[in-house]
């Protein structure tokens, strides 16, 4: 059981790869793997932020709404170029993070309630900002972010790799990272140790929102259109699943970055396997639910052991 | 209906014989006997951790005893779950009223037992009438149709009480019932208790307030370290003696015996490191002033609820005060800010080490460097080398026993966890060290080590304030003892006055006249 | 970009964002604001056979629209072009006809809200109702209130499971099965009846999805039995799902040469996926879809998309014309199916302004 808890997600990935190599046509190809990596980027980036939030014993349901808001903001500023548009999109996303963080850290609203409110309100704001319009994005720089590669690595995947490295560094090697898991381990003890708990929580939710905004930018770039009505819908659930499958306990106090990457990859492979083998929608929903249940069950076992 | 006068004294309503309860190696109740007669009001006394709440949970079916038996009305019985105890007429009233806030008073009283009309629906007219009749019996006047949450807390408690006795209660257990009540509400409660007793209902009353105990109870059972150490009538037992029994110290012992690892307690004549003036917070502490000098260990004496922990919290910035201020080295410390207190050099080892002290999921290293982390980092990045330099020094100096500094702190023994906490604070170069129950839950050997360490730190010039519920630890470890009672400073014992005799008498606020040797 | 203009640009963007987040309105700098218009093609009646309904049958009084309060109950959130165009068309036509007062509500995709919306409009004095039902069933509580007061109800775009001329006066809408059939016709004509097809389905359990699939599959079986449908997967009517699902399908089934999407959004997602796969949409892999949104029709005109069957959302003129003749005492058909247009490479360029 302990072995399964530690390596379950990797074993599952290997099993899925083996299954697909045997039964799914054209699976073992560079192009296919590139597609899988490109497609998992938005979930992975949102999951990185989610892992930080879950590390503080919180949860963030507003990731999809932040993606939508970022998508809605891009067309407004793309005339100035990709960098200013992206900066504005991230800035707008951060405002959602500020709202989340303020409610959770300073007013004491439960994370699930606060971020649920922003999940609903955020998408509404996105639609207002976009004037309820879907807009094509034609700026070549942003399109190239979504479509082009450098030495065979798509830019979007490169962005994700950099963010994974940054978050890993943040968690393992910075004061903030250590303080974050301390707050997640015992908020009361962290307060009594003089840690700026409120500031840490605030920063964490802002970081999560900023990451979700980046996910929104990358997704928009790939799509070539700003679609605030549907972009990132329910992505937070995939992100939570990826984090939990990756070994970060929902009870906080621990952040597994590499595990989160593996969790996101596993979800991506599951989705790809189901689509490529033409499994009807209803069955694939059931399959995904079963996998989530198994992951949570294994996590529960881990808690009981400790 | 049974009346107290019509019942022979030996007829018991609830009895526990030889009850033992263990949790993971700790014996919470050790062969405890407990007897309750109809119409009796019994005080259940004991310091924190004496086993009171465990005993209550055994009596109400929350826990099953590992040994011993319960007798209900003379016959042996077992309560497999709380509902069994309730059905047998044992009700519990907690400090927090656990009824349904949005339902009316009447609905709460008869929840699950509502009178029905011929359609099987709730007959609200009858319901309200029944509720009014019941409350009238106890002289409680309240609109029974009001939602419960609109009532004052005291009145809510009366409703809970009415509900309890309306379910044919034979025993009502009250756990700190007055802790959040106003004086007037307390009077109502006592009157109701009187009426209940007249009906033959027995009361188990748990409280730390001596005045209340002596007013409403006629007998007492004292628990200490999981054992029942005394049972008898309160009238025969002066307050001082009751406290001595609770604390386990004979009033006869006035001489210092070195039971602890504390050496000669020292005092100091240097300028005070910390000066606190008139610290006040509503319902908790009022007008507390104290001075602590470098190299001095000052004991903060007082019974539970005297405000001793609250005083430490006020000093450490954990609790905001309404009035008063704290100065360190002449500088004012910001009120209610832990980080300001730490910057000023005031650090605290909290009483509940597991919940408020250590971060269980982190390593020893991470726990030690937690507070000092910003200082040990370069540009926000942690430096393992700098951390190790500090961690190694303290692990050696404090003799923290672990496989390595990477071991999870939750895997350590209580004593070593406490040393990790001390190391965390020493890494901050503090000037004032506040210790709340520094040796609680630590085995004897480690306890001596921690006590010796406290001495050593004082020798190095730290100003130390210590709260302990162990009288000998306070007396032997402190050069001065500031005694608190009901949230204010009762007296201060200095030098030769620091004896258990003086301390006990100060704790209860009356001179000691009884010199009987206790068992 | 040199430093100064960049700083200026940043400053103004920050200022814009402040305004934007405060007022929650677009500070549109460069994105073209395309206000929804109803300037496209009016709906044309295709068939209005079957039983009719006259004021005398339904009961109620004659009145002039110019003196009347009319209520419009929109079903879904206006976050897609179809709903936006539909509401705009109703509003425009009411303004054009000089209706005394038009009350517009949006049920935000919640059935209970639509029921209370309709009841509210009646209590606000609505004398006639135009309802875009959220669901085929479940509106009875609202309709019965209208029935009691003899308020005529015209339903549009989704057929109710209820009795015409009794629970409501008439239904105006497209035939979704027919749309699927016509998409099949377009596809067969465009491909010459050869190739392998992947279908992007709408949301599972949606009647539109079922109808557009049935019409398509039946017609393919009848007219081009040799063409193989190699995959059908849901993409929830959304563009990003359309893209990612298509990517997966193209990799697993490189033989795919045609994609049929249940709406334009998924078709456009598929187009992005085809481009990402290094192929030319419209040539290497053809795309057909249903809706007639401007984005898709423009792609048809540009040659990067192959055909769009229209689902005309501009119910305003037809709905009010029907209402008017009904109120004047004429018998109207209980089921009026509209003629949907279609866009193909031959006509897309000239008809692009008709798209919504």
C-alpha cells in the first residue's frame, strides 16, 4: 500500500502508455506526445497554483474563471503586443487572487466558499469585460506562442516547464515556500511562531490566480480566439485531481510539484485514451470519476498510516 | 417521584467502580470510583488532565471503560453509545449549547418528541403549551415561540436544561455551565438546580470556580492523574484542603525539597528586561502589572481559570489587551502582535505543544529554523548551510535525540519536541522566555532535562516567566512567584516566602488554618 | 518598441485596467467591438402546414401591438452568438413596430428562473409572450398562468412537449434533423462522397445534439453509404474542446478527411487543430458545421472551411408578424418551421453579412 501511495501515479502512467502502445493506433509517435504535452499545459499550470493553495490547507475553485478573465482581457490590449497584453491579463487575474486572499486571510471566509464565489463572479466579470463576445486573436506573436516550437519543444510546453521549475524552486528553496507549508501544517502554530500568516495566504492565492491567468493566456494563444464563456470551465476540478493524485494531501502542509506534473499527465493520458478509442462520453465520465475515487482512497490510506 | 428526603442515602442513582481507561499507553482513568445519590449535587474537581472529561465521557457512553463497571440505580449496565446513556436518563449540558439555533424554544425542547395532531402533523399549539408549562415549573419565563438563537446564552442553557430534564433525566452533568453566563443568569441556573434536586435529580457539577462549588454542591470527588483521590462532603473540607488535594501537595510541606531538577532559584537586581503595566482584557485579566529582570525565573501561580495562561498570551502578543502595555528594555511593544513581540525579544512556548507549537509535518530542521528563517535566507532563498549551522548547534546543546535533523518532528518524544520548540526560540536570541506548562506530558527523565535547561538559560541572562500547574515545579524553579486569582494579581511571593504553604494559601485567597496531613 | 511609447502604453493599459475593473465595462482599445446586430437575413417560412390556431379558438381579446406590453423570456445565458442575435432581433423588431413596452428576461439556463420570469412578466401586465423555452418540458406552471388569463404565448427555437393552440399558440423554429441532413448533403457534395468522417458532437443529452446527429447519419446512410464515420466524440459545443478532441482524433485516425461539427464553435476549434497538425483546413481536411456565425462564414469565404448550415436566430420579424396576424383574428399555423440558409464557398463571400 505504501508503495502504491508513493509510486501509484507513475505506475498508472506506465500502464496507460503500455495499453496505448498496444491498442491505440499511431500512439507511439513524437507528434502524438507533443500533442499530449501541449494539451495538458493549461491543467498543469492551474494545478501548480492549486498545489500551493492546497499546501496551505486551502482550495481554489476560481482557476477556470481566472483563465476566462485573462482570455477576455487579451484582445483589449493585444494591439500593444503580446507582453503588455499578457501583463494586463495576469494583472486582471491577480485581482481575483487578491479578492480570494483578502476574504480568506483577513475576513476568515472558508476557502471553498470564497473561491466558489469568485468562480461564479469571475466568469461573469470576464463576460462583461469581453462584452459577451468571442473574439478571434490574430496577433502573430501570440499565435506563435500557441503553435510554434523551439528545437521541437512547443513554446507553450516551454512556458509550463519554466513554471514547474519556478514553483519547485519556490516550494523547496525559498523562505516563502517553507513558510507556506508551515501554515498548511498548523496555521495556529505558524502564527505563534511569528510568521506573517495572512500575508502568506494572500500571496499564495495571488500566485494561484497569476498562474491560472498564464494558463488562460496559453490556452487563448493555442485556440487563436478569446472564448471567455467556455474557456477553463471546470478546469479547477481537473487541477485538484491532478494535485491529489500527485500525492499532495488535501489536509495541507505538503506540496508535491513533480507529483502534480505526473497527476496532470495521467489525467491527460486518460482523456486521450478514451477519445482515441472512441469511448462514448457517458462512459468516459464514469471512468474519470472512478480514477478520482481511487486516487482519493489511496490518499485516505496515507492519512490513516500517519 | 423520589424526593431527597424520602431516599435513603445508600440508594445510588449512578455509580462507577474501578473504572480504568487507557489511551495509547496513557492511563487516563485508573481504577476510579464514583458514587452519585438521587438529589445529590456533586462537584467533580481536578486540574487539567486529571481525567474529569474522560470520566464524564465514560459516564455518558462516549467511551467504553477498559476495566471496571457502571451501576445505574443499583444494576450493572453498559452504555454502548451516547444514546444508551441518554435513554437511561443521563443528560449532559455543555458550555456550548448544542441545540438547533433556528428552531423555536418549544421545538428544541421537544425535538423528536413533538405532540402530533390526528393528521400526524406537529401540533404546534400543544407543543407550545407543553413547553410553557414545563418552563413555568422552573420559573423560567421566555416566549417559547422565539427562535433559540435570539435568546441570551444563559437562557439557551436553561432551555437545554429543560430539554434534558423533560426526557426523564435522573442525572444531569454540567460541564463549566457558568463560564459564559452573566451574574444574573448564574442565579437563575442555581435556582433551577435547586428545583431539579428537589425532584430527586442528581447533578454532577464540573467547575473551577470555588465559590460556586461551595454554593451549589454538597459533596465532591477529586481526580488527580486519573485517580480518584478524595470523595466526601464539601462541608467537611476547607477550600485550602480541597486545593491541596487537587494539586497533590500537602499543606504541611513548607520546606523546600528538591523534587525537581531546578537548582537554587535565583533572583536578580538588574534593571528589568520586561515591564508590563495594567494589562486588562474583559472577562480574562484585569490590571496585571509585573516586572521581570534578566537572569530571573518568575513563576506565575494560580489555579486554572485564574488568568495565568492569558497573562502569558498578553505578554507574547497572542492576545490583544483592552488596556495596559508591555515594554522591553524601555521600548513599547505593539499590542496584540506576535511578530512585534518576537522582534522585541519576547517568545513563548505555548501550553498545547502539539496544536500550537510544533508543525508536525515538517522536519526537526524546518521546525527549529521556522521563526528565524528570514534571517537565515539570502534574498528570499533558503541556505541549507546557514540552517545547518544553527540546527546542529542547538541539537547538540539541547541534546535533542533524533536520527537526523531531517527526521519528522512528530516522530519525536514530547520532551524532544519541547526542546525543538526551545531551540526555535533560542535561534531568535530572545530576551524574555515565556513558558506555559513547559514539562506537561513529558516523561520524568526528559522533564529534569528541560528544567535544568531553563535554569541554564536564566544563568545566561534570559528573563523567564513560567506557568505550571505543578506546585513543586513553581516553588522550586522560581525565585519569585506572582500569584493570580480571578484574573488579577493576588499577591507576590519573594525569596523565603516562596514555599508551597504560602503558595497554596495564596491560590485560594485565604490563610491556611488546617494542618491536617493528607493521604 | 522604444522605451517611451512602451511606458506610455503600459501606463494607459494600467489606467484602462483600473477603469475596467471598476466599471466592469470594456475599455476597448484595439479589439473591435462588434455590437450584436440583427441586420442579417430575415427568417423565411419553410412550412406552416398542419393545424392552425385562431384567436377565437384560443380565446382572448384583439388588441394592437402598438398599445401592448409584450414579454420575451430568453432561456440561456447570452454568452454565445445565437442567443445574442436572437434577443437582439426581438428587441429590434419590437422597436421597429413601436410596441408600447417590451419586457425582456433571461432565465440564465435555470428552469425555475424561467418559470418565475414568465409569471413576473404576466404580473407586470404582459399581454402577449414570446418564449424561448429552456427545455421541452417543465414550463407548465408558467404556461397555465398565461392560459388562465388568455395571454397568447408564441414559442420559438425549441419545441415544447405541450399542445398547440391550448398551452401555447404556435411554435416557430428550425428543424434540427433537417439541419443535420443538409449538412450531410453539403458534405457529400463537397467531398464527392469520398473520405472518412469524424463527428464532433454537442453536449451529451441535449436534444439538438440528438437531432443533428440523426439527420446527418440517416442521410449519409442513404446517400453515401461508402463514407465511413470513424469517430464521434463530444466536444460540448465549445471551441477549446473542439480543438483538443480533434487533435486526439487526427492523431489516432490519420485517415480522417472530413469533420462534421454540431456547431460552428467546435468546427472552428477543429480548424485550429488541423492547422496545428500542419495540414490545410478546407483542403487536406474539410470542415462542415451548423449555426451560421460570422466567424465560421468568414472562414468559408476565405476557403479554410467548407460549409455551414444556418440555424437562423432572428426570430423577431417572424414572431411579431405571426403575433400580429393572430391578434387580428387570422388563423396561424401551430407549427411554423423556418427556412434556414446555408453557406458554401460559392456564396459565403457575398452572404457573409447575413451571418451573425
